[in-house]
C-alpha cells in the first residue's frame, strides 16, 4: 500500500500522515525503476496506482453506499492481480479488475469475502468512481475562473456545445426543502432503534446515528424510495426491532414525507400570503440563470429524487415550472421506472447528443456522477441552502468526488458561468 511504498523509499511516515498523490506517484516510479517490474500500489478508497513500462496508470476508487468490511481487501487485490497477470493481462487492466474484485468483497460483512466472476462483472458494468479525492479534501488546491468563486475542477472544458441542460431541484434551484437531512436523520435513527430509541446506551445510539449520517451524505440526490429501501436494510442490520415490526420502504417513506411536507407546506403558505418572496426560497441567481440559458436556445429539464407531483407543485408555486420545456421529472414510487440515470440516458438517446452537448447542474453526487459517466458537462452547485448563497464546503467535497468539471456556490456570477460554458 502507499505507506509501505513510502517506507520502501526510505521515507518515515506515520499512519495518520497524509500522503499526497504526487508523492505516491513518485514512490511507485522509484520502485519500478529499482525492481524493473510492474508496481501495484493500493490506496484504500482512493483506488490503485500502477507503474509499468507504459507509464503511470491511476485506477480511481469506487463509491459504495453499503456498510463495508475492509478486512481482506488487500488479499483480494493481490489474488486478483495474480490471476490476471498469470493469464497475460496487462498491468493496467489487471489493476482495474482487482479494483472491482475488492469492491465486491468489502461489501460482505463479517467474513473473508470472495468475489465471483458474475459479481465482478456486475459491479464493473456501472461503477461509481471517486474523482480527485485529494482536491476534494483540500480546498487550498482549488483553482478559480478568473477572479470569481467558480472553481475549475478539470484541466480543459469544451466550450459552446451545450444544447440541453438538466437541473436538479432541491438545493440547486429551490430551498423549500432545506433541512430535509435534519428530518430524515431522526426518522431513520428512530426506525433503527425502535422502542429503545429513548433508552439505548450511547454506544448503540451513536453507532446508529453515524451509520445514518454517513448514508445520507453519500446518497444525496437519489430517490427517497431508494433511501427508504436502504433504511429497511439498516433496521435489519442492527436487529434491534423485531422482524415482524419492521416496516417496508413505503411505510418508512410515509413517516418521513409527512414530517417533511409539514415544513414545506408552511413555507409555501408564507410565499402565497406574500410574507416571503421567491428570493427567500431559491438559490441566488438561479431563476435568472435558467432564463439566460433559455435565451441561448438551451432546452431545460428538471429532474428530482422527490415525488414528481411534489416537484411539479413546488416549481409551479414558485413560478418557474414553465421554463422547463424539456419536462419535469420526479420519483414515481418505482425505481424500475424512474431514476436520474434513466432521464439522462433518455435525453441523450432521443436527441442524439454527444457528451458535452448535455450539461447537468446539481448539488447532489448522483446527477453529477451520471453526467460524468456519459462525458457530459457536470456543474456542481455547492450551495449553502440556509443563506441561499455562498459555498457549503461539505457539498464541495462530495461533488468533486462525484466528478464535477465545474463548481459554483450559487448563480450570482451567472454571467461569468455562461462565458465559461459557452465561451465569450
């Protein structure tokens, strides 16, 4: 691994030291020069670096939403590499295979996990890679567009090719649902602990809380029903609630939605009574930016993990539903019939789009990741939903890891963002 490579390079490092990507690359190069053979350097969730006669190959880590058991992950990588190299597979391809194999075994809890051919092929079909973890972790490395707050996360951007644009809703345009995480978290924790919620010892309570917060952070942007499916699994995993009292995903979703909609309806009521206006419930400059894209002839789509009828109602209440001439999409309660991935694929297929002809704007990793997989222009919106302007640093971290080409805290610098996307 990277720390062992440092020691082999006679560098004294401790387990809590942070090793930069540049350092790790150099360690691997030095070892390749020393031994004259391919070098495979594992980096945990950051993937694998391989050096051979063709140069340096970086295999990114894979984002996994389930609880993980990393014991034996290194053994999986070693055995997978041995299998591939013995079969004559090139080192870079062997690393990719080993990365998939390890992603299979770490999801098998309390066992020395094995990875079958079918499991490796399945995870290799549509992996969720983790991009630029070093940049995501350290904001000091950020590069900005001219004198703006718009962060450039990619070395090069294709200008002026955007014809269609997909926008996430909550946190990207609307703040009507600001605080949903603070509602979902206690709903999930109470579901996991059941009747023991009030009496559970601190160890159990914090174990459940940390598990929930980690999942919510990773799953931002997916459909609520998918999050509730995960909740059912977590309730079973903790085994505090008797099996015959565990609700299904629809039951837990109803509890969460009832609590959330009470908050949303109060906010809509204030808007309709004129006590607050659209600027109080939208990210700074968002509506003006949508209008500017429309003026450039870009077809707009709204895609949310929220139930479709609620997305339509809330965008209509705030007055911008008509801007989305491409359609408004949302959850229909059946993950086989709707996902942001399906929306993006549908738009690209029906309009014969090539990668950069589609832009996706969102504050969640799901839409950004799906756009990046298809070579579209991914614009992360790291919005502070409470202030409705400025950057949320935690969002920045997860949006970079998801693959954002560009990051903006809001749309207050919309003119500069348009110039960056379309060229002057």
